[in-house]
């Protein structure tokens, strides 16, 4: 069994190597690299069908090829340049990036099929977490980050929204789709309660299933 001293040594080694916000940074990188594309791919195409059988028309729109650059700012002179977090703070700007997609428009008529593809269409904007892959600070050295107005001990893991620093608050919960067994208190009606929360990866709907063994070891209740 691990002693308290050894436990703290393991935790200290972990934070020394990974830092205190790696769970935030890694999660956001995964969302940017794979999550947004997966969300768009899971959504059905926009499809419109004509009821006019004399000139039957099918029209569909699909979105793919997601591209998100690092944050930039467009000045009044229409000049586009890189935006760093310190400037976003001082100018009350949001440190964000555009989300571009490729839009494919397909029109089917009695005369044939017409396909038009439009590249780099703006779908929306998304705030960029500091020190993640898309953040300009991720490619800077320690001295370069200081030059750009950052604290040398700042590990990132938060956002800048209209000049204000904002953070996602992590919450701890039991893993989904795994069975857990809990021993109950001596004065409880049940000796053990086993439960699993089944979560659909497609619809995000969930259901909690429990099996309860009473203290007499004879009755089992399911809910």
C-alpha cells in the first residue's frame, strides 16, 4: 500500500512533467484536431427535394475539410496580422480564430447534376485556449513569451474573452459505461448497490441501471 509520502512524490513528479493544466490543454487540442470535424461529419447534409415532378430538382449542401488558423486581428487599414494574448487583454479583444469549411453544393435536375465547391467558407469563430497548439505562445521560448507580455510561470489553459481571462471549470464524475459496486452502511436496507450509467456516443442520451442486494442476501432489486 502506498504511503502518504510516496503518494505526494508521485503527484509531484506528475505535475513537474505535465504541469497543472495539461488536462485542459490536451482536451482542447483533441477538440480542435478531431472533435469539430467529427461533429460536422455526424450532422446530416442539408437536403431539399422538389415536389414538381415535371422538373424534379434535388438540392443538397455538405460541409467538410475544417480549417482553423491561429488567432489574427484585422486593423482599420484592412491589414491582417497575428494577435497575441497580451494585446487581446489590453484592447479588450477576444483571442479567437475563424472556423473555415469547404461547402459542396449539389443540384440534380432532369438535365443532369451540377456540383459547385466553395473553399474556406467562414462557419463561425471559436476562442483559442492559451498555450494550446493554435496559440502563438506554443511556439515561443520562455524569453519570447516574456517579451510578448506573458508571465514566465503562466501555463495557459484558459481563454481571453473581450479582454477578460475566462476558464472552464473541471468537474469530477464517475465514468460512463462502467459497472461500479458500492458497499452500503451497516444500517442500510441494502448490503451492496451495483450501478452503471449507459451513455450513447451518438445521441448523448443516458440511463442509469442499478442492482441492489438486500441485507438478507435473498432479495435483489433492479431499477
